[in-house]
C-alpha cells in the first residue's frame, strides 16, 4: 500500500496531466510539461528591464499549493528545474504545512516518482535532502519506501544519491518515531509484495542492498 504522501503526489500528478492546475500560470504550465522553450519565454515575459524575475512570480503556487519548481520535480524535468533556479525560484519551496501531507518539497516529489535527474538538479541547486513533512517524512524515507516496493528502476540510485548528499538515516524520525532504517526494517518484516510485474528476486536483492546502505550510514 502506498503511503499517504505518495498517494497525494500521484493525485497531483494526475491533475497536472489534465492541465487543470496551472490555468493562467504560464510558468507553472511550462514547468509541469517540461517544455523548456515555453518556460524560457514565460520567464522572459515575467522579467523586469534588468532581466530579473520577481520571486512572487517565480514561486507562485497553483491550486494545489505547488510551485513551478515542485511541478517540474514531479514530472522529472531536470532542465526546467535548472531554468527556474537560475531565475531565482526557491529550491526548497514546500506545500503549506496545514494541508494534508503538508511540507512536501520538490525533492520529496522527485524521490517518490523515482526521478533521479530531477533530484540531482535540485540538490545541485542547494536543495535540502533532510526537509521533513508535517508527518516527519524525509525524501530518503520516501525513496527507500518506493525502492523497497520496486516502484522505479532508479530507486536504489536515488537512495544512494540522497545518502551521499547528507540524508540522515538515524537522527530524523517520522510521526511514529521511526527513522528511515526502522521504517525499512518494518517493511522487510512484513514481506510486502513488490509492484505488479516486478521480478520478486530482483526486489529481494534491492531490499537487501537498501538495508545495508541505511544500516551503515552514520548520519
């Protein structure tokens, strides 16, 4: 079963695919689709005479409370992320914490969706890999969960990237008091089925690798 945050991300992604979330927001729409040409034009249109884009425009939120950076992260559009960050967008913008599953950032979205290139672009732009949602969930927790399920081909690589970038496995805990390592060990104890169509033997090997990665992290 998917976690609540992952389920919310899927719902938001579905809405974006139907072009219902960015009405009247060309920067948001271009970021969501990954159209770098349209995004470049939208940013240029929003810039002042010195070529600067107002932060309020670059970080404007759509009907779901997501910024353009977060939309680009959700879709795995690394080039769009780089354009937005160059224009001054907030790499650590998060959904309002008062919303259900609030506090999610672009790194959370990339981790859940398995977008390695997007995660790399965010981290290169200074994104925190230890941001927490209102429920205490970190990008590492989400990436490890999805990799454990066999959801994405680059799931393990994402976990490695987050760990190499300073993600904490022992010091940050979710609302139940579990660290990323504790969460993974509980999942392994329940022997949950992998995503349909994924080779169980490959998933078993991935799970063992994930456990070793998290167990030997000192953060």
